[in-house]
């Protein structure tokens, strides 16, 4: 038989200790509550030991009343000067094209030979159009030929992208 020592009231000592802990538990938790709230207010992504800057008190400064209202002259905005697209712009855009490989295949039924090139991770064949944007200029080429692994491009058009008219480029 399990014999536990009895106290004067007839209960065991372990029951007496667990009862004392149960009575003290709300007081302990209540004492830890402010510490938990302080850690919850801290951003969990801040580095250890980081303290955010204290907000500066806003001083109440009386605004001086203007003696006479100032007249502002509205100047019309001058449109940006669009310089023409030069051969240097075309050359810079051509350098941004990365040719990663050529393929040549023959169809078994017809014997037709097909040549393709991979430019900037996309596959193109002769006659396809290639477009790229470089330095806010949109360039379009047509692939003329891929004979002997030599890429020949024909310049089709180039247009400057106007930031004020483009909703995707506005910041």
C-alpha cells in the first residue's frame, strides 16, 4: 500500500502542496501579465536588443499669420525633350540580347529543316519579331536569318517610353 504521511487535518502532504500551488497560480499569472504585454508590443522581426526610436514630442508652434496672401505664379510644365533614338541606343539594346543557343531539327515526314535561336530565355525562328525594353526605349527587331549560327536582325522600330503617360512606370 502506498503510505503517504498525513498532516493534522487528515490530508497528505502532496495534496497540501498542490492546493497551495493552485491557490497561488492566479497571483503568479497576474504578476506575469504585464511582462507578457510588454513582449507582445515588440515587433518579432526586430533584431535582439533593438529599441525603436522614441517619438519626439510635438511642440505647439503658433503659425504666423500672413500679412498679405502670397500670389503663386503657376508655370506650365514643359514637356520633356525627346531626343531621337540613335545608333548607339540600338547598339546598347543589341548588347543586352543574350543568345544562349541554336537548334536545328528535321521533320521526319517532310524533311523540312527548322532552325531556332534562344534569346533571353525565349525561342525564336526566322521571321519572328523580337522586342525588348532598354533604357526606357522599346526596341523591335525582325529575325532575318539564322544561317551558320549567325543571328541577323532587322531593325523595325524604336520608341521612347514616356513615364508621365505610362501608369505602370509612375512611382
